C-alpha cells in the first residue's frame, strides 16, 4: 500500500507542477497580449495627437476663411451701394 500512496503522491506533485507550468504559460501569453495592447494604445494616442494638431490647424484656417468671407461680403455690399449711386447719377443726367 505504501508504494501506491507514494505513486499517488508523485502523481499529485506532477499534476500540480503541470498546472503551475500551464498557469505560467497562460500568464506569459496574457502579459504578451497586454504589452501589445499597450503598444497599440501608444500608437493610437500618437495618431490622436496628430489629428488634434491637424484639427487645430484646420480650425485656424477655417477662422481665417470666415474673416476673409466677411471682408468680401462687406466689399460686395460696398460695390452694390456704389452701383446704386452710379445708377442714380446716370438717371439724373439728361440724355444728350
């Protein structure tokens, strides 16, 4: 009976060692996946930062275009006023 108990004890130790090795392998795989995820996160953060910079630049360009648009609209309004004045002056002049 003693040999059988020793064999069972050895089998238990081997099973425990196997399970520990499996857990270590699983842990290493999970650590690798985590490290990959962290690297991807860093890359995505870099892309996000670039997009934010581009957005700021585009917003600046948009604001400039808005200012230019307002200026052009003012010029168009002035030209229309000038045209109205010219038409009035032309209408006042007698036909020759």
